[in-house]
């Protein structure tokens, strides 16, 4: 192996829209409502290994808009990317997959969701920035808490 084969590598192979769905269960009546909708946003990010050094990362956003108890629209988008990640120091790959890759994918997904909502006939919804580092750390803490709760973690007394 040459020295270049041992160098850390991170490359975007492809970014693509993996899925997009729009539901308007109460149309056309919902368009006659005068109230502004309440917006709920759910975020998820995951990654899986496709081959040695090749990973797919997917960010999923679900936007639900309700007026009173009626759903105005529900939009779910999945933006994915294929990334090459090789020769990283322990822990760096997980950080790239949990923070770096979702940060790269999110602007594409945000634009696709805004476009879908507008095309569905509703005013645009502009999703705010997401701190994927904080999201990752919260998720890791939840996993650790679950391990402790299930008795799989090590609890040390002070």
C-alpha cells in the first residue's frame, strides 16, 4: 500500500432526494380557513455502511401543519448522500456521519421541503438552521440513558 492509501479521506460521492411525500387530507376545505396553521417539525438523521469506506447518510424532516384539529398538510422529505470515509482516527467517522454529513445534506432537504409546500398551494415554510452537533450529542446522551435504564450500562457510585 502506498502512503496515499493511508491518508484520511472524506468525499461526497452523490447527494440525492431519497423520498418526498405531500399529504393534504382536508383539501380543499382547509384553504377556506382563516386561521394560521400551527407547524410541527420532526428531524431524524441516520447512516449505514454500504461497502468498505462507503456510507449512506439520510436526513429526514417531517413538517405537519394543523389548523385547529385539522391537518392542513404533512410533508416528509428524505435527503440522502453517499460519502467516502476512509482512514479516520477512532471516533472521527462517527462524528462525520452524525454531524458533518447531515450538515451537508440539510440545505438541500430544506429547499426541497419549502418547494413542495409552496407547490401544494400553501405559503412557504422556512425551516431554521439545525445544529447537528447538538442533535448528535443529545442523541448519544439518550442512547446512554437508555442503556442505563435497561441495566446494560455501567453505573458508578460516587
